[in-house]
């Protein structure tokens, strides 16, 4: 009997360096999932990755948002909120906090106006981040498969001026993936 051996990368292998993110680019950005059944998504621009969101651990306890210039850790609270802690850690005011509802939620930002989140569509699902006047800032057209979730990212002009845009883009993808997970578990109950 012949034994088969699975080849894999070394445990601490470095990921490919991310390209710089240009918020002024008017080209299409795509969230791609490089491998099915994995919890790693890359934001692609001109066939280069400019951002990465990952979820690690059996209970999805380690989440990250990574751009070439910055990296944030994301945690989920017992109430289902996604939180990016500020410089004081869990004891201080969060940098970002996404409080999700069924089809809408709010994204609180330290020292900046609160934004709203909305989701919709059954056959053509979408997810949006909106300002206080309900104008869209970030729009995700979602493509769901059995083992893969990808999305087209549309940045509106008002979003390009936000000082925390990279973190908002990454947290938007985490919130989208989280809402899918919660809706799937509710449907299975």
C-alpha cells in the first residue's frame, strides 16, 4: 500500500507582502477567498492584494485586519459585537465597535460620528455602510457559494475622505462574514 503525504507550508511561513492601498483609485476592488473552506480573504486591486482579513481558531477567537501600513486585532464580545480596541486595550474606549442587528446595525467610532450598516437581498445579497444621513459609503455585492464567500467592493466618494477608511473596510468584511455565520446558524436551529 502506498502512503500519501500532504505537503504544507512551514507553520510560521510569512504571507506575501500587501501592496499599498490607494483610496483615490476608481478601479474595482474585490474581496477574494484564495482557498475554499478557509477564513482568509484578500482585497484585490489590479491582481495584487492590498488588504487581508483572517479568522483563526476553532471558536473564531482571533480575527485580524491587515493593510500594508497597519494591522488591527478584532474581537467578538459575548453580545456578538465586533470590536477593534484602542490604544488602552479592553479597558479603554474601542477604536471601532460594530453592533449588529438582523438587517441593520451601527458602527461606533472613537471621536467620530456613528455609521449605520444595512444588509439585504436574498438571491443577490448586499451589505452597506452608511453615514448619518443614510447615504452609502461602502457597498459590498456578495457572491456566496457552498464553501466560499467573495464580494465586490464599491467605495463612494464620501468614504474616500474618512480618516479610518482602511479599518472600516476590513471591519465591514468581518461584519459581513459574521452576519452570514449568524444567519446560517439561525436557519439551522
